[in-house]
């Protein structure tokens, strides 16, 4: 992903570019038949009421009165914090443009022969054209990447070829699956500090030394992601059937969104090899519950009962995504259309062996940081690296699946590592606009045992 910072304007283009996911998995699609709109996780209050009769939960009247006052005061505080993130201030970091390219299946799809710099060049060029941004006003470019060869050199070359002047510097950031979100975060923090005003924001086998490898946890950091999926499934008792059921929901939603033309709102056409790409080729329209159940585990040597398949794990994909960000004051001065606001981000670390469960910690951390509750979020985009970890996260967090990945996730659409962090923002803001809702949270697990989350507000009302 890349972020571009402009000089005299104040927008940021966080841009994600082609970064294939090196897992021996391919994505499938499916038709619905598992979870309906009424499927929810039991809440703690309902469990409490079931286990303990009302008489055992009775509290003396005086204490109840005091408790109610405290609750009213606490609720008022929460309301104030909810209102705060919706307020509009001149120093807000806002998003004025958010688009992505169509995605292609790695090694098989429409982008299989397209070099990274050509995809990034196409996205830069079309975004500058669509926004009428003056490239001479760009302050900086930050590109989120995940192990492409020479990322800084090829990103800089793509920017220059797209007409961005040579006085505009560039940097890259790599935090694996969260690289896109980290590029947004870096640009947002730079704008907040006053350093910037305008911005356009195959995996090698890692090796560690013998000294570092003497203990088990560092070795877990470099294990293949498929191995971590099997470890999550085994340790947290996530069955193959449950994984396929969650995968089916993702495929079903993506198929429906694709057929209904929903993704057209977030895709900016780019020309690659003389052909204009306008839609994803990653969504398989014929996958069913039966076809998912018939797939063999792709990691038969890992775990007690291997359960990760090509259909219940994220697909290998190529693509790029981009957000334009600036301060509210500058956007208004320049007459730019504000579509969203960055509110905050969080980053956490977890045991590397179970890296997939990281959203369980990243999401509550950010909610607490912002003084919000999970009910304050209208749409969640939680990355589906594997159905094993996604199922665990959904059920542990106790969030209605109705709110999560309403148009499908990476299991169905694919997961280019450098792109996903921005793709989630592009997809989420488009969904908020379409459904007239307000608050988006994105989150993902990160290889080596980390996780991240971000909150954004829709301003297209």
C-alpha cells in the first residue's frame, strides 16, 4: 500500500499495492445456507439472568439508587465520548477519496503477469485524474508493503511515472497483514504532528540465528501462517464444520455483492497491459456447502486433526487500494469532498503460535482507548485470514455476525497482504455510505503474533 502526502494541500493517499499472499491456498465462493440474520452470540447479561434467579440478584434499595446514579453518570460519559468522535474540528484527519483496483487471483488471474510497479502506477495515475489533485502539492508518500523485492525503489519509480514530481519523497512500511492500516496510521500521525499537510497514502522464507532459535516462541514467529491456523483450530476447538460454515457466509455474501454490483462503488478502473480492469476475478460464483465440505486439508502434517482448506482460508490475490487524507481545514479550503474521518488505531502483540486471535485484543483496546462500546460500531471489517481464527474472534468478541464483513471478506475476495489494511477502509466506508451508517472498525491479525484495529467515521451524509 502507498500513502502520498501532499505539500500545500493536506490530503493523504495511503496506497496498497500488489503483494501476493504466499499461502498454498486458493479461495472459493459459496451460496448461503448457514447463518441467518437472527444468529447472535448469547450476551453475558442473559447468561447471568439464566444462572441466577432474580431474588439472588436483588440489591438493597439504597444501593440500587446509588448504583443507578453511577450508571446514569457513566452512560452520560459514554454518550459524550460517542458524540466526540462524530464532532467536526478543523484539525481532524479526514479522508477525501478511497478506492481500490479490481483484484486478481495470484498466478492465475487478471493481474498474474502485471508487475507491482505497473499496478501501483495505474492506481496513482487514475486516482490523480479522478481527484484532480495537483501532484506538486504532495508532501510525502508512504507505501505499505509485504516482502516485495526492492519496495522503495519500485514505489518511487511508479510515483514518478504517474507524474508525481521528483521533489516528493517516499517511504515504505511493512507490518505484514496490517501494512495498509499502518500506512494510514503513519500518515495520520504525521498530519496530526504538523509535519505533513497533504498525503497520498513472493514471501522469502524467514530465517533466525541459532542463538535466537534456542527458545520455542521465536521459532513460532517464523512458522507458516497455515500452521498457526491449525494451532488455533486445535487449541480453541474450532471444528472443520464450523470453519466451513463461516467460510460459506463469506462466500455467499461476496457472491451476492458481486452480482448486485456493490463492489463497483469501491473499484477504480485501471489499465494493465492494454486492458481496463473493472471487476474482481477472485470471487468464485459456484462454490457450495457441499464443495467446501469436499475439499481436503492443505496442511495434512500440521495439527492433530488438520482442517484448513483452500475454501475456508483467504485466497492468494493481487491488487492495490488507496485513500486520500488531509486535515478538515485544508479539505474545506481546497473544496475537496470529505467522505470520512480517521479516529484512531491500536496495535497489540499476542503469542505467535496463535497469531490469528489478535483482533480479540486489538478491538477492545481501541474501544477502550476511544471510550466506545462494541455496540457503538455500525460495521466491522475483520480480516478473514483463516476461518479458524475468524470464527474464534467473532464468537469470543460476542459481536453479531450481521455487523461483520457484510459483503464478504478475504476468504471470498482474497487477501493481498499489503493491500488489505486499506482495502478494508475502502470497503467499509463504501458500505457506510450505502447503508447510511456512521462508524466503521477494521481489524486484522498480523504474522509473527500481532494485531491491529482502526476506527473511521462516515461523513457522506
